[in-house]
C-alpha cells in the first residue's frame, strides 16, 4: 500500500467474480428451464421465448456490470492495488460477456427438445 | 486490560535469534514427530506419501499394460483386472495428484508469501492424517482382494449393492470421502492463509503469481469437492440403508450420480493443472531472466478458467441422451475453456521470447510440458465437439486425452518444480548427467505409451476391456504402448536414483542458486521451521523481492517479529487487499490431537465399512468431542491490546480483531457447505423432473405444525445467539442466552425427527421419501453442530477464553446459526412444496 492511500475493502474482491458468477447463473437457469420445459412438453415457442428472455437478462446484467465498472474511474485513494483490481475486474467482466454470447447463442437457433 | 509483556530482545545476533526461534518452532524427535503441525513437516509428508501412492498407482498401471500388451493374455483374471485399473485411476487422482498439489501448496505457499506457517496448523496435520489413513484403507483393500472394481468414477447402477455386492464399492466411497474431507479442510485453510497471512506490504497486485494460482485452486476445491462428498454419502446410504437415490426402479436415477461426480470431476482437472501452471509461471520467468509477461491477464485468465471449468461438467455425459440444445452450450463452453488456457501458454512463450532462456534440467521438463499439454489441449477441443465425442466416447482415445492433460500436465511441471525447488530442500543441485537422460526416457516413454492410445481408440478399442481377440488391428499399437510404459517407468526410476544421488553427491549451492526473485529463497537452506527469522516488508512488484540482498537483514531480525515473546509461535495477519499488517497471529504448538482425531475418524469410517453402525456413531461423537477439545486451547486467555511487532508497528492479537482467520475460515467452510446443500436441492429437483417411476403411488402431506415448529426453534436459537453476543459486550448473563439457543436447537432437532418419522412414501420405498429424509437430515445435523458450537462457547466462557474483546467464539456461533436458519428455511420449504410439485407430475 502506497503511503497516503487507503486499503481496498475486501468486499471489492467479489467484483472479480461477478461477471462469471452471472455466467454460471445463466448455465444453471438455462439448463433448468430447458429441462423443465422439455419434461412438461411445453410448446417450442414459449420455451424458446423463456430461454431467450433468460439469456438476454443475463447479458443485460453482465453488460450493466461492464458499463458500470468500466466507466467508474478508480479511486486514487486506493492506490496501485485499486487500479490493478479495477482493470482485472473489467477484463473479467468483458471475458464473461464474450463467454456468455459464445456459449449460449446456439440456444436461439437449435430445435429445443430433440 | 492489557497485560505487560516481556521486553523483546533488541539487536539480537542472527545466531541467537535463530536458536530462540528454533526452540519455539521446532518439531520434537522420536514419537513427538507424530505431534508435528509445522507446515514444512506436513507439506513434506504430504509430498512423500503422495509419491508412495504414485509408485503403487504406477505399478498398477504397468500391470494393465502387461495385460494388454498382447491379445488373449491371461496375465490377470478379469475380476483382478477390474480392481487394478480402478485402483490405478483412483490412486493417481485421489491419492497422488490432489494430495501432491496440496503438499506443494502447504510446503511452499507460506514461504513464497513471506509467512511463518499456515493459519491452522492443527487442521493441516489432521488433513494429512486423514489422507494417510484413507489411502491406507484403499491400499489395504487392494492387498485383501476387495478393492473397488467399478472404475474410478464409480458409475451407478454398476456400483449399487445389486450389481456390486460386498464391500468393494464401499471401500471407494468411504475411503475417498475420507481423503476428500482432508482436501476440503486444507482448501479452506489455504484460502484463508493466502488472503490473510502474507508478508506486510504484499498487496494483491504484488502477490507472487504462484499465490494467485494456489488461491484460485483452493477456492475451486471449496466448491468442487462438496458435490462428490454428497454423491458418495448418498450412494453409501443407498448401499447401506437402501434409500434409492440412484435406483431407477424406485424413483432414483443413475444419471444423478454422473451429474454429482462430474460437477467435481471436471473442475478437478483444472484443480490439478492450475498449481502446476503456478509452478511454471514461477519457473519460466526465472529461467528466461525476464519478468512474467501478462501478470494481470493471467490473473483474469485463471479466474475465467475456474468458473468455466464448473460449467462444462456435462461434456462427460454427451452420450446419455441430453437434448441437443443443452449439448450445444455445454459443447461451446468446453471449447471456449481453451481460451484462458491459451492466454497462459502465450504469456509463458512471450516471457521466454523476451528473455534469454537457460537450458537446464527444469527447462527440459518445461519443454516437455508444452509439447504434452498442447497435444492434450487439442484433443480436448476435439472431444468438446459433440459429433466427435459420440464417436470417441468410452474409447481409448479418451484414455489418451485424459493422460495427456491430467498425467502429462501434472507430471512434467511437477518434475520441473521438483528440480527447481530441490536446492531449497537439500541445498544441493541435481546431477545433469543423470537428470537429462531421465527426462528423455520419461518424455519418449510417455508419448509412446499414450499417443498409441489415440490410435487404438480411433480404431474402436473401448476402455476398460481386459483383453481382445487380436483380429481388431490393435496388436502392434498395444504392444508399443506397453513398451512405452516400461520406458517411462525406467525414466521415473532414473529420476528417483538421480534424486537420491543428489542428496549425497549433488553440488552444494548457496542461497538462491537460480537468481530467483521470490521470498522462499530469502531463508536459510534448508528452511528453518519458522521460515523467516523476521518477516520481510514487501515494497516492490510481484516476484521481484531480491532475496539475496534481503536474506541477511531478515536473519538479523530487521524485519517484523525479529524477536521472541512468551514462547509464542507468532506470525502476522494482514489486510486482505493492501497487505498492511493488522493482527498478530499466535499459532498453536505441536499436539497429538490431530492424530487422535484422525484415528477416531478412521474408526468411524472402518465401522461404517464393516456395518458396525453404533460403533461408527460413537466414533463420530468422539471426533466431535475432540474438535470441541481442540477449540479449548485456541486463542489467548487474556486481553492484550496492540502489541509491538517490529519496525515501529503495533497490532492487536488475532483474538481481538473482527476479521481473524477463524472467522474467514468459517465463511469459506459455509461456502463449501452451501455448495453441498445446493447440490442436495438440485438432486431433489433433478429426480422430480427426470427420474423414472415418478410420481410415487403415495405422497405425504408433511405436518405443517412440525415444520413451522422446527423453523421457529431455529429462529429462536439464532436470536438467542445474538442475545448472547450483546450480553457479552455488556458483561451480562451470557450463559442464559446460550442455554436458550441450546433449547431452541434441541426443539428443532425433535421437530425434524418427527417430520422424518412421518414421511410417506418411506425413505426406503421411493426416492421422494429418500430425498425428503436427506433434506430433513441436513437441517437436523446442522442444528446438532450448532449444539457443539454452544457447548464449546460454554466451556471457553468458563475457562476465561472469551471476553467482550475476545468475542470470536460467540460471533462464530451466531454466523453458524444464521446459516442454519437460512438453509433450514429452504430445506423445510422444499419439503413442504414437494407434494405440490409431485401433484404437477400427476396432471
């Protein structure tokens, strides 16, 4: 810690995981909705709509995180550690956004319950 | 009240300081070795034991290669072959790979981070003994001919008591769970120690990259092992008490086991890989003479890898009938996991390209790693593609891929790390004349053995067959594979000879022979039990600590804690992100308690194995009692206030701060427990939605009054725990509140037992009853553990170990009971909702 700076609160470390935690949530919720929809023989349209809504909701959350964390200037009070963590958080969030698009795009295109 | 302290000796010469510290930190001789809790001793024991199991597992692997070298071989009977390949896989994964990386983490991490030990030395020792006893149970079963024989992932229904009667599968379930408990305790300890016990000034941006790797790995272990532990418990309960979690004829589903196993199994691949990648990220910059390129990108990559590795467990289940749409996103996830891995590979290559690499023994193995891991990674992406996986599934192609990514990606960095850090352990360098031929034998042998398996797999050879007719076109490939296995074994034997020779004839070296920049080289060689005579202040970037210049001043006691006080084993606790010194941590001295507790645990496991359930219960109670006993000697018996730690800094002891290691340890333990609970909820819902033979003929309406009573009693206990804490702060009647909390928990247990007694269908008749019983048992067991917390509180209050400033005990109890209420609400709510959910199935 540089002289004159204050420590980054430990809770800020959770932001490192926020983007990918949302990605994990997308995996679990999409898999669950898909399994439930197919088990109860939902028709393809509503099931696809549910899946799309869940996907876009998660993308919106991760996108919001990216926008919020990316725009905020690192507090100079937090010194080099704050700067390091902020960059790492933004990169991790961007990676989570790209991963979400890559992994779940096919859910909008493929036949739902084959 | 602040007690007066011994005046720290000022300006002690290095030798005198060394003698004073050694007298406090050293492990005794003779039988006292069994009381060792020091991280260096336990870390070395972990590694040595892991190598013994590696040897046994290696011999088993060679036996399989002898059997498969020629067609129609009758070297082994099929029953024996089943045990041999099952134990080969189980030993290599559970008794070698994971414990080895734990040993490396335990031994090296405090040294690299500038600490004197881990946060919970007695837990480290307990973890080791659990590992040793669990491994011994598995090995003894092999000698007795009753070893597990259902494959290292123990698929149901093959491993159910219908198809595997006898104790073979029980040995695996109980033995592996025993070892996993060890792994989980160590994971929690590693996380807390890295976050809270670094050298002052070592902020997270200055933390050596090895620390990041081990931190992320340990966090992955915290979340990855609970699914396997839950699955093993459920399967053992099914085998022992006939609750049908996995039996499709009674509403269970074998695929639930696969889900739980691979929720552990896939992250486990990265749990094994990441510490080795941490070793590579430490070794490569030193050998290249250039700082690691892309430190920040690597940190992000390993965070991404950790998460994505959890989301791809289904790629082991591509052939079980999951709908295409779900397969698509698990396939895409399995492919994209290559990206963060590639970030690391390119960072290492860039580091080498920017520097002037030295071509020495560790670098031979680094080269071997690059080659092997690239091969394994590429076949991994191939198997991530569903159409290819459908063709190659369950063939030797998968065996080849797995050995390239798990065995190769572990063995080669492991040997690089061994040769790199051996001078730290022994003060001697390897003998080049033996080391290099050994490398080439291992490298050539490895590729000959496992590359051929790709080809046999593509030619249709299924895994786990004990022989073949000879007309399939696999003969020469299998023979070459077996020859390669022997060449590799000769190579490993040469490595052992090389290491033993080095101990006696290796060239003696001075401190930091590689010109490294990490703190483990700033200590005496071999390391003293206290690691650093005084703890350094870190003022520069990661992996740039100039140990050669730092070491003499640390030895003279010019860092933090360069003195002894009260005969305490002292180290420093720091702020999680900034690394500023914030607490003085006083660690426990050597004790036989970890050994006794592990022995009692072993008795419980063996009693379960041989179906002496009352004895198992009694031993489990003894274990609980020993944990309560261990807690009695933790902490300090009076308030001290801030104490000097050197360099003009004073900090309070860990007993008097809010964020002490035990507090964080309980939080991470709850994360692990919460993962297990989430898996139990998942299992319940999974069976509801997917298992055959649902709905059952009868369903029960749970007694709402009992459920509400259980919930209310849990809430009373949690509120009373808060009252106890407030009362402690006001010097009031804490005992009364604790008594009320105890009554609440007893009432909750009674109500839950009443609920279990009224379950219809009975837990042995249908999975609905079984999962309901499991959810309720979870609530009751957590209330029971809450009683242990309260008992410990009462004992420690009576012994004067708790005060308004030393309130950690009561805060831990409050946290546990809050958690018990939260999980209780979910569990009881799900139990109440299950009849309605089953009703949906009927419509």
